[in-house]
């Protein structure tokens, strides 16, 4: 189910190449899903939530 603040598949396809791949940082811990993290940032921006 797509929620109001989440990116559509078309929107994600257009910007996905700007994010690092999962294997870009082999020495560090594995990256989280880029789309999930971007959706979280959009939710914070749209709802005015502040991380203090």
C-alpha cells in the first residue's frame, strides 16, 4: 500500500541512480535500503518532525 509521503515506483526509478549501491561501502556495516531511508526523510520534512 502506497502512503501519502512515499515515492512511487516511477519517481524512485528516476532518482535511484543518485544513491550509492549496497556494495559501495564494504568496510562498513551494510547500508539500509535507500528508498526506505528517503521515504523516512520525506515523512520528517512533510510532517515537521524535528530530531532534537
